C-alpha cells in the first residue's frame, strides 16, 4: 500500500451517538501526523450539529458528511441494543467516491491513541478486508456467534470483530459485499447483525490484524479471555499494555458514558470528549431503585414468622 495521499477513514453514527462520535474525531485529530479524509455516515444531522463536529477536527483532518439512510436498510430485524446505524458501514461501497480504493472503518465508540499509518499500510494479502479476531467469540461455532450450520460455514472458522476494519474498497464493490451481507441478514436471525453477516460472507477470507488496533473489553478479561488461545501471548500482552485503538464495546465493565463504568481506559475517553463541544459532560449517577413493595402473601408470611418467634421465645 502506497504511503501517498490521505488516510481515508469512515465512521458511522446516528444523532443519539454524537458525543461518542465527537470523542472519536478528537482522538483521530490528536493522533494524526499526516492528512486524513474522514467520512461521517449519519442519519440526517442538522447543520448546527455538523458545524460542531467540524470544529473538533484539526488542520490535518477534513470531514465530509454523508447521509447514509436508505430504504435498502429498512425492515431488518436487529437486536434491541443495535440501532439501524450499525448497517451504515455496509454502504461504504456505494456512498464513497469511486476513486477511494482503501478505507479504514472505525466504530464511533473508539479512541485512537496512535497514528493510523501502520494500520493504513496493512497488507491484506489479497483479501477484501483486515480485522481483529473477536476475543469473546473467536470462532463461528462459539456460543452466540453464527448459525454456522445453516450458513454453511465451518464451525472452526475464525470470527472477527467489525469495529475496526481495513477495507479494499474496490474489491468490496466488485465482490458485491453490501448486497451479499444484506441478503444474509435478511435470511437469518443474527445476534450481532451486520458483523455476523460480514463474517458469513467473508468466512476464512479476511486478513488478521494485531489486537492493538482494536482492543476490546474481551481482551481485558485476562485469564478469562479466549484471546490468549487465539493470539500470540507477547502480541496480546503488548496490546493490553499499550493499545493503538481502544474499542469501548458493550461489556460487563460498562462504557465511559454510562454510570459506574470500570473500564481501565475510561479517563482516556473523557480526555478526548473534553476536546469537543461536550467538554465537562459526565454521566449522571443512576437513581437508586426503590425496594419492591412486599406482596400480600409475603406480608402474611412475615406476620406468621413473627408470631411463631413470640410464642416460642
């Protein structure tokens, strides 16, 4: 991959995820050592919001906003926790200019800690994309991964996380990845929606990327992480100690914008958020849950127990 020209990055987010998007843009800007062209796939941002986001980017980062809404994305049965915006990445092939040959896709819930040059130069070895293997569901047949038998995928096929991708955009278009992934998504109930669909379409045909470029919560489970089985130990240890990209995906540690987050890189996210119009924002503590009122049966049982204690001493 030639070092000439800007690094092209794509981030997707709906209007409910703009703080996260702002922090991601700030981190890309702060880490950039060369020109970046950043495409934001969105769900119809207001001009005032676009102006806010443009103000975050430094001189090295040029932002372009593309409305990614499409009827082609309607009607899919997604898991409750996933918004339609998760499907926006599937439109990279038809939304970006034809002259764009390579793309780095980043989820909006990431923070970039180091220049993206090395990731940009990843050798895809003839594959459509490169990605980091998922530490929680590293195989197609892992619990809650793919309906591998129905999809005709070998159960031991490696499974990747789609939060950070290096994409050969020309191959993506010519091999009709968007159409094929949407077809799979429409035919099967998939726990991780388009991520599962991409894994099904590209089963065994993607290039592995070092975990430092997509450090997920599952990597941080230490001896509870399956990544110690699938990654080289020294490579994984280095990624945990000094990640290039931290991915704040949903986990038991919660996420920085949620109350009671215990993620070790929580402060890093706020450090980047404080470079945006949302500087100083912090999540409000969750309101205490009122104890449930005792049922009639429960109150009767308590009275009987108290009476028994009084009678028996």
